C-alpha cells in the first residue's frame, strides 16, 4: 500500500494537532526524507511514530531517525555514488540543492572523517535547518523561490533535483556534479543531446582518492585533467572503480 497523497509545502506539528493531522505530518516526513519512494506500511518506523505522537521527540528528531534508518541507507547510500548521496541529503534535509563545490567537499570531509551519522546530523543540527524548519516543521523544497542567503543559481539547481510528485529519487546518478564542480550555471530544462555551451572548451582538474571499498581508508591520491565533454564520464569512472572525488577545478 502506497502512502503518498500530500503535497503541502509547510506542515507543522502543533500542540492541538489531531491524530488525522499527525498522520498527514508523518507521511509528509516520509515523502520528503525518502524522496517520494514507495513505502509499505511494514516499512514505517512505528516506534519513532509513537514517540512523536507522545511528544517525546520533535519533528526534527523524527526526521533524524528516518534519515539514519536502514531504509534511507538502502535507498540513497548503499547503491549511490558519494556525490549523489550528498546531493540528495541537501534536497531531503535542507530542502535545497548544494550551492557549490565547497559545500560538497565539506560533506565529503565530514563523512570520511566522522562517518554516516555525523553526515546526517550536519544538516539536521545546522543553524540553517533550525532557522528554516525549527523543531516542528517538516522540511520542504524551499529554494524554488528567491530567498535571502541563497544564491540565485541554487534556484535552478533545486528545480533540477525536483522531478515532480509522481517521481522518486531512485536514480543513482548525481545530477549536479558537472555544473557544481565546474562552477557552471544550471539549466532548469535538461539540455538537448548534442547541444553546446561556451564552457565546452574548458579543461578541468579532478582530484580524487583511490579507496579500498571503505571510504575512511585512503590508498592513494589521483589527479586527472580532462575536457568538459569528458568530465562526467571520468567522474563516473572514478566512482565505478571505488575512488572518491575531493575536488574539481577549472585549469588554464
């Protein structure tokens, strides 16, 4: 049985919330955090839902539990590239796309040095999360309109991650890696195959770490200089062979 039947941009737990409204809120959390994935009744987190109902935890804490669940890990961590995982964490937990390569690099560092739970907490415990959602508002896509403190390019990048109410985030490929790594603008519409842009003559330096399957174990440093039209393919090759991207920068 599918749970999805809501599209409210702002759902909040209030002191007088009814059981029906609570169920709507819980489903809103699942929809946002699990990227509109098909969720069976048996996959619901009954204990956490009960704690939320009894006000033993806040909505923010419930979001934290869902994002650390085995289901979230199986959907977005175990079978996705590290870039895609981080990209989706921004979307699911902060309601926006990553703004630039520095943000990606910081979350690569957090995961590599501190692990999975710390990576999730870095979004949910952040000042940005607290300012926008507080303790009891369900995260929602918030940079689909202009906001103070959010770069204009994030508007387009967030739209490129939003695939509509009938879609899910099951695609394992990172959507923004080339644009963010090369500091290029992101088009809301997917470019037509074979089209060219002024950046195609540029070259980029990719720095990566060759891993042994464990992201905390560093085996060796790798560097590649590629043309723009080779960038996406080289990034995919690095991930396919177990490597992890550290940075992508334009070179003369």
